[in-house]
């Protein structure tokens, strides 16, 4: 509906545009009628129908009719009757219909109109409505027919020029101009336009010559009559002059009767009227029967006056409603006024009607117009014959080239037309060579076609075998395999699908839709995915889950993998696999239940472990606290024993007392380390930004104070900062740097380095020494409590330090590891989260 509405709107816009252009060309035609070519008074050629024919040729019948009515409305004002408007409107309508619907050329269409309808219609209207004579009607109708055909010819020339020009420029919207039509217009123009122009110019010249001759005769008549009257007045002059004028007594004495008789005889022989009037326009004498002496007579009153050459006036009656200009001018007269030269105020009026001259001109012009109409027919026939003769060779070549491929394909014998022009002969030779090349090429194509058909047959057989294998394989799959067309109708399913959904093969072939086999809530989503796959996108990469519906209405979960089916590059449907995941859902539910049970068990055991850890920490703290007092008393007794044994010669007691004191100190250190390790799990971390380089320098300074005689080289990277708990990090660095001092004590020069490094995007701090190192095979024992890689006889220690360091690093969400080589040193790396 929307498309139809847009089409109707588009058609309406085109029609409205055509009507507007018709109005525009009609106004141009109306204006062009004002620049008419006048042959004689009331007889003229109008050129407005040129624009009417242009509107017909460019825009069609309706715009042409509108233009014709507007343009022809000029004749109502110009000729004072509406019948020319009727004729010219019929001309526009008929020519538009013949040109648009029947494909006739404008000139031929206009000629057909005038000879078939225009002349009879004009004859009927002018004869019956305007009461014109046969001669007048023949004159006007022949003139209008010649005028109309001439204008149509000019319009056809203009149209042909613009169409050829637009075709050469590449801006033409329709088909190119036919050569025969173009040649017809050119030849007809060359024949008719000069002839019509010559006829118009010659006719106008002849009419002008006849009118000039009439005007000169009018002057001669006026001079002759004036001489006759002056002579008679001179012979009969009597009476008394008053103020230089002749009185009525003198006039009476002049013997006007004799003069009247003489002038009447003169006027009758020459077909004119002679009137003598005095200064007050009173008739003195007149050869016109209706004018009495003393009557006031002014021939110019209520008439239109036009001054002609040689002092002659054209006196025309004013226009009456419904009266044609032609009829009005036939009532016109030539008027020559000549004053007497004998001292009177009398004037002689010579009046000659235009009607006799009209008759003479009409008879001559009618014959010329009829000759022009015959010339139109003759020139049209000649133009048709010549245009056909000139265009026929090209038409034969065009017909031959049109049928050439079919004839070559059918292996027909080619018959080449005979041509009389060298250029066409060369063209035919080139086409002949092209035809032979094409014949050879087609022979090769036919051979290639046969080979290709053989390969296609083999390929088709292979595809059929592959399709059969695919379907047999699909039948044995334990999953649903399906194919659909572009609308979603199932075209193939395997046996498993029928069993899974509960349908029969008969129901499948009757028409099953993919979307009807899904639950209603999933159908719209499935349609969107289906349209997506029809766009050439594969859905095999990730399956999509749906809720399927069996024939009995029960539902079950499935996962679908699908991809487009293509044939010759075009998507023809969808192929895919459907997997019943009901068992997977059951397994997932079971796993979910087991996970919940496991989480409950883990939660219970975690709570028990937390309780155990708290008990263990409490136990460690209690044991450590309870052991402090006995150890302190033991060390006190050892000090007393040492004081008592200083005077004895036997030094063994003193040695034993010192060893007991040292063992007590070691035991006290172990207890302190255990307490520290237990507190690390409970201590709250206070994170802040720490200058860890400065912290390392302080720790090394304190260590050096405890061993002033050591040669040690410290390398600490300046400006290192970290986020962490300052007290815990001090313990961490104290253990690492202390171990570095301890295990490098056997080196003459100890080198201890603290810095930061990056590896694979991981930034870590490190402490490196050149001490005893360790075997990497035992690296996993480094951070276990009470696990030492060196005996107490080599290096003293509690075995808790590195475990404490690891606990601090882990509390900072970091990790620690070590790399070492025996007797070459070790490097401990740690990160802080």
C-alpha cells in the first residue's frame, strides 16, 4: 500500500509538473502571437503555436492542450471571435494524441489534422457562425492551415536539434532520435521553409504594391477632383466675399448641380465616393446617395483612423462583439482629404472601400495558399521517400547486427546488404570481420561448454553421492540433524529427530515449521537468529539453547548449532544439529547439589580449622609464656654457678654453666620467634607509602653496629617506595638482610645488594648476597618452619626467620621465592600486592 501510495504521489507530481510547463509554454505562445507577420489588414501569420507544438513534443498531450488553449486565447482579442480558439485547441489535442499515442511526427500529425479535421471544422464554424462568404472562408482556412503546418515544422526542427544535442552530450533521458525522422525533418525543412518564407515575403510584397498603387490613385483622384472643383469655382465665382469666405449666395450661384453631375460620373467610373464639405463639416455636395446637402458629415467619427503613406488614412469601424477582424477590415475605407486652393474653407473627401482590393488580394493569395498546401503534400512525400532511401542502408545494417548473434549461434549463412556509400561499405566490412571472429570464438565456447557440461555432470554425480552419504550418515547419528528452506520450513530431518519430537515422515512432508517445534517464549529469538544466519553468518561457533516442544506438548531443553546452506553463492536455507541436553541439565543439577554439600563440608571444616588454629596459637602463646620464667630462672642459676666456679681449678663446671646459658638464650630466641610468627596471623596491617630504600639503609646500619669489624659492601637502590605496613616490612627486611650478613660472613668481602627488578611485567624487590648460597634442589624447604639447609655448626639460627618473612609477604598479598648457587650466593625476590 505504501509503495502504491508513493507511486500515485510520483505520478501526481509528474502530471502537476506537466500542467505547470503547459501553462508556461502557453504564456510564451500567447506572447509570441503578439509578434505576428501581417500580410494585409486583418490578414496575418501567428507564431504562438510553435510553443504549443514544443509543449506537445516535450511534455505530451495534456500540457500541449493547456498550452494551446492559453496561446489561442490571443485570437479572441485579436480577431474578436472565439472560433479560432476552438480550432487551435482541437489542433493541440489531435496533434498531441497522434504524437504521443500513435507515434506520429509533429509535422505529419499537424498536416493530418488540417486536411482531415482542421479545414472542415474551420469551414463549418466560419461559414455558419460568422456568416462569411465561401471565398472568405477559403481564404482564412487555407491561410491558417499553412500557418499551422509551418509552425509545426519549426517546432519539429527545434525539437530535433535539442534531442540530438542532448544525445551527443549524454544528457538524454529517453531513446535517441531515429535517423529517418531526423532526415525527414531536415529534408522537409529544406524544401518547405524557404518556400513558405518566399511565399510570405512575395505575397506581402505584392499586397504592399497593390495597396501602394491604390493609395497613389487616391492621391491622383483627389488632385483631379480638386482641380475640377477649383476650376468650376473660378468660372462661376460671383457674390460678395465676407472675411475671405464664399457666402451661401455665392455657392448657390455656382451651379453646383452641374458639378455634382460631373463628379458623380467621375466617381462612378473609378469606384470611389466624392464628398465636398465646408469648414464646419457640412456637406456641400456628395456622390453618395445617402448624404444630403447641408448635412454634417465626419467620416472619422466613431472610427479607428490609421495614417498610411501618401497622406491617405485607413478608416476602420470600431469592433463589434462577435465580429471578426477580417470582416471589420472589409468594411474599412481609404480616405484622402484634400483642401481646395481657391481661398475657400472647403475640402474634398475621396473614399475608396477596401473590399475590391480585398477581393483581388484574396483571390491571388488563396491560389498561393492552395499551392503551398499542395507543396506541403508533395514535399512531405518527397521527404518521406528521401529519408527512407537515405536511412534504409543503415536500417538494414542495424537489423543485420541485431540478428547477427542469433544467426551466428544458429550457424546460418549471413547475407550482407548492398550499400551505395563507401563509409557503409567499410562499416559492413568491419562487421563481417567481427562476425567471423565471433563465430570462431563461439565455436571455442561451444567446445568449452561441452567440456564444462561433462565436468558439471561428473560434479553433479559426485554431489549427489556426497548428499546421499551425508543423509545416510545423518540417519545414524544419535543427534537431530535438520535442513530448512528460507522460510523455515523443514526439508530434511533424520530418524532421530522424528523419534525425539514424536512426528512421522508423512507429517514432515506435509509441512513442518522449525519455529513450531520450539516453546512460544523462544520463537521470536529463534526467528532473529534464523534471519541472521540467512544473511550468510554461521551459527556453528557457539550453540544457542532453546526450549523445544514435542508433538504431545511436552518441553525439553536443547542446544542448536546452525549454518547457512548455499547454492551457487546464494543462501537457500539453514542446516544444523539439535542436541537434547536434558541429561546435561540433570547432571548440572546434581553437580550443583554436590557443590552445595561440599561447600557446607568445607565451611564446617574451615570453622573447625579456624578453631584449631586459634587453639594452637593460644597454646603456642601459653607455652612460650610459661617457658619464659623457667628459662629466665635457669639462666639466673647459670650466672650464679659461673660466679661460684671462677675460683676453681677445674674449668669444666664453668664450661658447662656457659653452655647451659647459651642453650637457654637460643631457646629464648626460638620462643620469641614462635611468638612473633603466631602474632603475624593476628596483627592488623596498616598500609601506607614507605620509603623502603631508607628502611633498608637503617636496618643495615644497625646490623653493622653489631659487627663493626666486618668488611661489607652495601648496594641499595635509592628512591624505592612501597605500600605496606612499616613494622612488618622492617621485620621482613631485617630477616633477609640479617641472613645475607650471616651467610656471607665467611667471605673476605661481603657484598649485599637491595633493589627492584621487572620480569615479564612482574615487579619484585630483591636481596642478593655473595655468601654460601644453597642447592636449588632443596629450595622448597627454605620457607618451612624449623627447616634449615645448613647445620648449627656452620651458621647459627632458629629456622623460623624465612617462615616469618613468607608470612609477612603473604599478608601483603605478595609472594616470595629464592634463587641460589652453592658458594656463590643467593637472591631472595618478593612482591607486595
